[in-house]
């Protein structure tokens, strides 16, 4: 019962730590502000911002939707291919066991069908 008690840190130490942390956060905020506002320092910098914006608007932005669509199609195609391979290697003749096209959205996928059935069984015990 004679254990030594831990001393609370002195308030001067606590204030020094908070003050140092505030200084670091303030320095980061200052650097971030300078990073955002550096193009406005000169007329040439302002022109560069306009050039970069024009380039992004005319070259980069029109490329983004097709790339996103390509990635989406590629992901869906990969999933469908994997399902077709699984169906082929299973030797089954029941296509709807792997992908039921009569279900809404992606809920026809065999894995989702299995998960939904597990949820239904847990929600409705008989």
C-alpha cells in the first residue's frame, strides 16, 4: 500500500509542449498558404496559372471520363470473366446459379446471392 504516487507534470511543461505544437501547426499553415498563393506573386505567375488552367480544361479534363469508364468496364469485365470461368469449370448447367439476370442490379451475382440468402436466413429463423 506504500507505492509511490506518480507526479502530475508541471503546468509549465504542459504549456511549453502546447506552445511548441502551436508553432509547428502555424508554420505548416503558413507554408500551405504560401503554396496556394505563390502563383499570384507576379504577372508571369498569373499568366502561368491561366495557361495551366486552360491546359487542364482542354486536355486533361476531357481525358478523365473516358479513363474512368475504361477502368469501370475493365473491372466489370474481369468480374464477369471470373464468373464465366467458374461456371465453365464447375460443369454445372444452371446459369442462374452463377448470375441471375432477373435480379436487380448486381444482386444477381452468385456471391451476392449467397450473402443475401445468409442474411435472409439469419433475419427469418424458422
